[in-house]
């Protein structure tokens, strides 16, 4: 406005130094700055500030910064070694501070390294997947990727929007069985979808909660989408916002302000969608409030499924959200009456084991925990493939028990401990007391 007014005075020939000095005083700048503004207006025809290019850091640069523990100087050295145009260290500090204030999350260095190590470990385990036996008994190594092998083994198990099967690992040749608990979870999730409500699936670790939810969502009605949202390590609201943005596979880069990110997320949740939050027991109260705000938003159409061991205790920290849960579905241990049916349907190896032995295995080791049965199946399969003339007997199973559970307390050890507790007072474990007086 000042430059435009001064140009009007200049056009009629009444512009003086006093006008420029007064304009500089009002604007709080030097007189030379105002003369420079006028010169730019005459030569370039602009009366506004020259636009500056906004410095942005790529996701790769943020990963380098996270590896350096937030050390901006280390990031600056890395950019200098990579070559190209490098901003000043002060500009780099200003950009990092700006993005952090806008909601960008800088992960902890130890967390980033642990996630990379876990990813490498998962990839190594996938590369070392057990071979599938041929009909003739020889081992056949499949050239299919691990995700395809799991998909073939699980049949109608739901594949996530990213094309990967996360959270469920099965031995080769195994398939999921619709037990009574799986049917109960499917009924609870179906009722929640009918009312666009919410459901909490809880139970002790290893009981098959994630598998039950995936089987329940294996065939969703037309027009529905399913999104699995992983809970970050040490979650925050900003981390949850970023995790949901990535889980929805929204186009473009993650916005630098929370308002823009929330607008993009709520826009994607405006269509019928099941939002599954796995490992929900990690969520603190602010993250639970963020999920509640998404579910309560008038523009969203989501069915919220909170799954995890201890998720019901996490929800008790926020009564406002707990009161909105339409169904609390527990996944209990496998009932002793259905162990034989479920296990023989899970893997053909157990079909050759008599029912009394299956009951003995469950009572001695598995204790109705589906994950223990899966681990025991993988160990048994490996033993039969690598050991010549191996047969499924109790001696082999006892050795495998020690790999999936603490060592069994034998009858001899129990009697020995009981005998130690029953030693007479005059034994060597006692302390003699001198007699009083003489």
C-alpha cells in the first residue's frame, strides 16, 4: 500500500524526500529500503515482496536426521557430502524448527534403528521360510514371495489395501479354522458395520485376535473398504496422524500442518470404511481422543475396530470412548472340547495324532493358545523334514515343548523340591541354636 501511494504521488510530480522519510518511519524500515522498493516498482512493475522459494526437506533427509538423533549439523554435513546445492546451517535449523512446530514428528534414533533391525529380521525369516513337501516326500522350494505363500495357505484371508498380509504368520500347509471364537468376532464386527459403530476385540496374547478379525473382514459388503492402522512405537497424536495418512495411501506428501492432514484424512474417511487399530493397548489418552474425534466427525463413515491384548484396559482410561463401544468381544482360550477339531483342521500333520495325545499336548504345553500351536506345528514340521526316520511320539514332542514353552516340571523334580522343603530341623540346611544357660 505504501509503494502504491508513493507511485501515485510520483506520477503527479509531488513526491518529495519527506514523503519517503515518513513512509520509512511508518513501515519501520530504513529510508534506503523505501527508495529500493520504489526503484523495483518502476523497473519491474511490482509493488509486493519478491517471492522466495520455500526450502523443503525430503523424507530421506528426515530419515538421515532421525539417524543422527536430531543433529542438524550432521544432516548439513551429509548434504555437503552428497553434493549439489546446500542451504546454510542456519537455514536448515530454521526449516527443521518450522516443520517440527507444524506437527512433523522426528522419531527417536533408537526407535528408528530398532525398526530397521526388526524389518531386516522379518525379511531374513521370510527368506528362510520352510520348504513345502511334495507328494512324494521330497522338499520343494517355492519361488513365490512369502506374502503369496501365506495367501495360498490362508485361503480367503483378507489382503490389506497395500497388498501385504501383516500380522498373521502360518506354517507352510496350514490354514485358518473358523472356531467358535472366530464366529463370535465375525458376528460382533458385522453388527458394528451395520450400525457404523465400534467394537473392542481383546484377550490374552496368542489367542488369535488378529487372525479372527482378518477372517471376519475377509468378505466385506460391496462399497466397503478395510484399512489396517498400525500403532507406532511410543505413539503420539502426530505419529498417529502420520500412520493413518500412510495407511490410507493418500496421494502426495504428508502435509506440514495438522489442519491440512486432518482435512485429508477425514476426506478419505467419508466413504464406508472399517478402520482396524491393531495393538490398541499401546494408545495413551491423547491418541484415543484423536480416534474418538475421527469417529465422531460428522463427515466420516467409519466402523472402528480396536484390537489387542489389554485394549479393554486402555479404553478404560478414556470413559468417553469406552461408552461408545458397542460390543466388547473377548477371544478366549481354545476350549478343550474343540482342540482336536481346530488343530486337525489347522494342519494335516495333526490328523495322524490320536485325540488323547492332542489333549495331552494342549494340557502340557499349548494351554489353548493358538500361537503356541502354530509355533509347535512349525517345529514339528521342521523336525520331520530334517531328521531321518522321525516319528511323532511323546519323546519328540517333549523336546519340542522346550522350544516353545519353559521346561516341564517332571514328577521327579517336583518330589525332590517337596522333599527339600520337608527336611528335618536337624538337617544341614538348619541353623543350630545354643542352649540358654548351663
